[in-house]
C-alpha cells in the first residue's frame, strides 16, 4: 500500500486540504482522508491525470521537419502528409518501440496518465505483413512496459486511398488491411495487450471516412462491442469536399445518419463542422477528441468549443502528431483559439467553474470514456491516475481553488509538474520520468539512424 499526501487536492467532490490517499497494490485509490498530517510521499497540488486520447507515436520523430516551404507553392497538410509517408518507410519495429517509449515518457512528464495510441503502421516497407501480424502492436505494448504508462491500443483499419476506393498509394501500403485481415490483426493485438498490466485496454479505429467504406462501419461497431471506437472526422476542408462529392453528405452528417453514437465513440478533430453538425454531434453523446497543438500546426481549423459545450458535448485531449507534447499548452491553445475567433475571453468558463477548471474536468471525464479507463477523478475505487504540481511553483504562490488550474493552464507549463502516477505506478518524480536516461539514449540512437531518412 503506497501513501501519498497533498497540501491541496482536487477530489471528485471539490478542493480539499491536507489530503492523505492510500493506493492499493492493484493501483486503485483505496482511501481518501482530508485534514491529515503529512506522511508518505508529500506533494503540493494533487490532480487527476487525464488520458491522452489520440497519438501517432512515430510522428514524434518528424517534429520540426516540415516547417519549410517546398517547391509546392501551396504548402499544406497534404505536403506534410507526403513527407510523413517518406519518413515512415524507414521505420523498423525497433525504431517504433524506442520512439513510442520516448513519446510515452514525455506524455507522463506532461501530466498524462495513459496513451490512447491510434496505431496504423502495421506492415513491412513494401506492404507485406510481418511474420507476426501484430509485430508493431507488440512494440507499442513493450514501450508501455518500459514507461509504466497506461495503454489503450487502437489498431487502425486503413483500406482505401480515398472515397473512390482507389488502392493505397506507395506511402500508405504499410497501413493497409482488408476487413478480414483487420479483424485478425485486432485479435492478435488483443493478445499482445493481454500480457500487460490489468489497466490496459484495446479498442477499434476505422481510420477515416476516406480510408474505410462508410458501409463497413457496422463491422467496426460490432467488433468494438463495448470497447472504444475512434475515427478521424472532419479535419480538413479537402476531406469534407471529397466526402461530400462521394456521398452527398458532409462527414459529420454522414456519421450522424449512419451510426448509433455513444460516449465510447471518439471523433478526432471535428474542426470542420457547420453549426447543425456541431449541435448534432455534441448531443449524440460522442466525444470530440481534440488535438489543438497539432490542429494549429496543420492549419486544420478551429473547433467550435463554445457551441459544443452549449449543447452538452464532451471533449478529450490528444497530442496526435506529437510535434509538441504538453497538456497545459493543449488546453491553453484550445481556449485561445476560441478567443481569437470570437474576440472574447473566458467563453468556456461557466458561473460555477473557471476556464482552467472546466477544461481540466472535461478532459478528465472525456479521457476516461474514450480510453475505457476507470479514472478521471480522485475518488475511492478509481485508478490512481494522478499528477501533482509543485507546491513551490512561483505561479501558484497564494493561489487556491480553481485559480490554481487557471494559473497552471495560462501562466504555467510542464515545469510545474512534479509527480505522475499511472494506475498507482509512480513514474514521474521531481518532474522527470524514473527511466528517463535509458529511454532518451535509445531514442537518440534511433534518431541518429533515421537522420538521413528525409
Ligand atoms: Zn490523428
């Protein structure tokens, strides 16, 4: 039984002081007592640590490489994607494992407890499956053993090169599976997850309405059962136009008309929605998986958080391309995008909750349903997924209650994070992952090998 003590803690029922929490050997919060003397591991401000709802780990190794304007005068998402395809042609299973471990380490150090990995790099260069169909999935799983991070693995189904069902291009053939091959891959991936700690989960991920046929979505829904189902949706204008031309409906209209939605459905981005789509999708119970730093980097557009929340919508936060991994910056970027669009301030706050508190609560709740993880708040019986901010952080001096979260989101950064636990595994102390040195040197070796890749 591990004991953690906090000067202040955001419990499910609100803020409390001098809080003593006991964590059971299976990683659950067993007791919570307030007004207790300091004992065990002492922390400043203890918070629930959300899941990172969307990541493509390997893309971390490309961060910073796509900021030049090339010969194509309309440098855009599509040129970024071309570079990504070239880059991933070089990746071996060993590379993928070391990159994933580095990404998970950075996620933990940023305050995330779990990695929901939208995993689509399945096959060898050239497109042949590995002898072990789930080779790459096993590498992601192995990374989570190295880092101690919770894992919800989403093997991705990617079948077509576009809405006309054209064959995959040369850059996409490492992703491709027929529906039957995908079902087999999913089963093998589930076996890989079965060897991990009990908080690990699996889900289903049709890549997008361009890469799978809408008429096949029923198969994905059945395969998912009561596990999460994630899909990219309504990210880019060109994608909306292609889907509209092919099916006579915009992407969100198509999903609303053809799928039964619930809180286990997570649609990634949703940056290209008209008002009626925002209203309908928010009310469906599905979660919008937002990745504001990547959406900024790719010029996707601005998610309508104001309207989404007005309709009772749920959100989760992910780091997608992993160009930069920072929980506080994701939340800040999300809120600032609303301000810049609407010429407003604090529009996501409510009379009861400040902006920082509302966003933090929202991404904890949405992270829990989209990762199928028993976490999201500090309460007895929940997984001990926790992060602690430094008691002596200068920006927190004299601050209390929800203002702590506002200072963390708007004035602070990851340097405020002192400790992180995932299912009771205490992986970050004094701001650093306990295995940082070995993880960074393995990643550095990989980056050296990939140095000539582009
Ligand atoms: Zn993505």
